[in-house]
C-alpha cells in the first residue's frame, strides 16, 4: 500500500512540475517583452532647412521630443550634406536705445523626460555651413542629433523662406492661423483677400521706427544711426542698392530681416515679426532708394 501511494504521489507530481514550468515560461516571456526595445524614446519632428540668402549659413529648425522616462541631453547636430552644423540661441541685450538680439553658441541642450524642445526663429536654432552641394526647394537631407544616451535621426525638408511659417506650425495651429486670417479679412469687408499678401510701405515705416532699425541705420536709412560708429562693418546705407549683402528684392530682404547676418555683419534677427511685417519692412527699405546717395566721380 505504501509503495502504491508513493507511486501515485510520483504520478501526481509530474503535472505539478509541468504547471510550474509553464508559469515560469510565461513570466520569462512577459519579462522579455517588457525589456524589448519599444522604439526610440527621443524623436525629431518637423525638421526643415531654410534656403540661405546669399552666402549666409542655412538655418535648421525642428522640434525634438523626449518620450522616455529619463532626461536626456542634446550634444550635437550633423547634416549629411554639410561640413559643419552648430547650435545657437538668441539673447536679448538691453541697450540705451533699446534691445538688441545677439546670437550665442550653445554647447548642449537638456531635454527633460516627457517634454519637447523647439528650435525655431528667434529661439534655439541650428546653423548649417560648408554645404557640399547646393540645396534646392523640395529637397530632402538627413540629420542626426547626438544625445547623451544615443542618437535620433530624421529626414529634413528643404523649404524656401516663404514656406517657413506653415512648415513649422502643427496642423491644428496652422488651421487656426488660416481661420483667423479669414475672419480678419471678412471683418474688413474683403472676402477673397489675404492680409499677408498685401504688405505696405506705410506699415513698414512704422515697423522701422518701432523696432530700433534707426538706431543703427539712421532715421533715413543712411547708415548713420547713433550706434553706427560702434559697429564693424558699419550699417548699410539703404539708399545704395549695391550695398545689400543678400539680395535687393523684397523676399531676400525679408529673409535677411528674419535671419540676420550671422557671418560678416552685425545685423541681428527680427524673428518676432510676422512674414507680413517683414515684407512691409522690406518694401519700406526699398523705397529709400528713391533718394540715392550722391556719388563723387573719380577722373
């Protein structure tokens, strides 16, 4: 009888061991699934490079998101068609005659867990230099963001300056902007016009005086403002069309107003202005050529 019980006990123990093995296998599978990579925790969204004006560096804008549970740090940027890509930010310096925006290099950018950092005009931005080939509108290149804990790679779309606002705006925000423009147009009695398409010289003159342009360029745009003697190179004389560094048409001037002149000039960015305001300001600057400076003829 005792031997039968032992044999029966042995027979009953095997199913128990099988069930224990099944549970252990299920736990191991669950742990393996939990530890499996769930995709990159840091991603780059809406990355664009703006076609440069003249010989200026190209500007790189994007949003970098940390979807992980640990903080990370952006250490460096690189673009596959460029020899050098650097990070910069805008700092406002209060001066006797108003604030001036100065571009400052950035060594690293902290990214808290569950947060996003935006690279945009007037804020953090990338500068793309030493291009190995010309960029064209509609082109795509690759960028890499080196992080303290890995890297994030993204496709970057090349856009013209006029496309910048819509390229950076999230779809919902862009829809709100367009709806607001339509409401303003209807309120003004216009059902088919777009305020951003009709910049004016009068608006540009108001912006010129309100944004401190005369501090460097003078009230008449002659390059004789109160700070002109402290700047090297000196401010442009807007009456002289040959003095413009990055183009003399309204679009080129508006882009220079937005991006400043980072290399070979002291022109700060005016990224807080809308595209309509920049174009109005460009038209006013162009209007100053109606009174060209006198030239001395050399025999």
